[in-house]
C-alpha cells in the first residue's frame, strides 16, 4: 500500500503533462468530428455571386425572365448612372458588370438582326466574363428551345430548369459507399496513439523512479517484497490506463451521440479497453530495464514506440496501404490487432468474430508481463553475482 500511495503522489507531479496530452487528443477529436458534422445533410452546389447593375428598357415577358434569372444568380441593383460612372464603378470593383436590355428585345430576339443586350465589364477580370457567359447561355438556351418548336413560356421554363445547378450537381457530405468510414471508426482509430502518448510520457517516468538504485535499495531493506512492489506498480499503472481510457471514451462520446450504447459502440469501447490494459503491461515491460539507461534514452524510446506502433499497426496509415512485409511485422503489435478489430466492428461483425483480435492484444500484454518479470529476475541475479 505504501508503494501504491507513493506511485500516485508522483503521478500528480506529472498532471500538467497528462492534461497537455489529453488536450492535444481533444483537439484531434474535434478536428476529426468536424468532418462529420453534416453526416445527414445534403448541400447544393454553391455558385459565386456578384453585384450587377441591370436596366430593363423592354419590360416584357422575355426581359423579365432574363432579369429574374440574374436575380437568382447574383445581387442585382437597379440604378441610374452615366456610362463614365458605370466604368468607374466597375473599375473600382463596386460592381462586376452592367447589363442593359434594349427596347424591342423580345420582339426581335428571333430575327436575323436581333437586338443585343448591352454589357459593360472589365475584360481583364474573369468575374465579369463569367457573368456575361451565364447571361449568354441563358438567352441562347431560350432561343434554341424556341427553334426546336417550344413556345416562349415553355422555352423560358425549360431553360431555367436546364441551368439550375441543383438539378444536376449534388455534393453529398455523407457518402453511402461501402468503403466510407463512419464517425465512430474515425474517432476510435487514432485514440490508441493518444493513450500510448499519455501513458508513456507521463507514467513511465514515475515507474522508472521506483526502479532507481536508491529506491530499490530502500525497498530491499524494508518489509515490502519485490513481488509486492511490482504488483503495486502494475496496479497503479493499470488504474492510470483505465482512467485515461474512461476520459478518452467520454471525450469521443461527446461527438458520437448517435452511436452511443449501440452494438458497434460497445464492441469499439471494449476493444479500446483491452488495448488500454495492454498498455499497462507494456509499461511494466519497458520499466523492467535498468532505470538509469531508460531515463537517459526515455524521450527517444517513447517517440520510437508511439510512432512505430502507430505506423506499423495501421493507426496512421490504413492497413490496406501497407505492404505484405510491413503487415507481417505489424502482426506482432497490439495496435495492429486493435485496427483489425475496429475494421471488423465497422463492417458489422459480432463479438465472436472480433474476439480473436481481443485475444491477440491480450497475448501481447501477457507476454510483456512475463518478459518484464524475467528481465527483472535476470538483472537481480547478475547484480547478486
């Protein structure tokens, strides 16, 4: 119990680091979740809108249709300016273009000497050309429908339908493709990296301090056996891992309201729990090495472990993009089986189908515990002899 209490007293000294890494994980969670904020929404194509000056001298059915179309696409203003004022306003970018429909436009629009709509815009800017191109497409579309035998009313209606972007362009923010990943999968995929980072950076130094020569010597002459000390450190590390697990689960749950307490969520949460417990065992394995050597190389070792485990295990890079040789190496890591299990959960597998992935992670944890105890025994034997 003394070792257990002392362990958490030291952990409190690293609480700033724990909150810092948890904050980074929270930021990553928000960034990932923001990509799924509109899962059930379908947004239309957004057209660029500009400010135009429009003057309708014809005031007929056709000219009103042209003006109405421009209103749906841009901000239209009806103001009187001289030609020089209009040029100055367009040059100063107060307006993008000036459009004037001449009198008699509807009457002569089908004749050989059809009246042309007067336009003024800055030819050096693409915005003005874009507006005029829209206008020409609309008026020419009406004329083509009329030449095909449609009445003017039908030609206007059909042209409006033809140029309406919502009728042929849809941007679906949620993909229904089978290979698209859900929000649950994306959020749970990177969480192992956060747990490893918090545990190794903030808890490993505490465990290594208990493995230092001075503290070991004090423990040796006390009533606390080496097995009791190891068990207390293991339980302390496990409790910290579970606390971090709960914090990460609550954090991700804030963005997974539609998945909470569903079969998928339960399996993903259990998969993460197994991985978190394995981290406690792996922590004891690392701490079994001489503390002086580990403390000197602590930063390098932690970076290598967290980054290597994440890359080889399919956390940073999708498993299907990894080569066969890399995947074969990754099979020895808990992150690999965590990612495989998460893929099966995403595909709708049952507990029985995913249990093998849980088991492989547990095997890794048992191996770490056994190897850590063996290494500690070897170092104690070498020291005694």
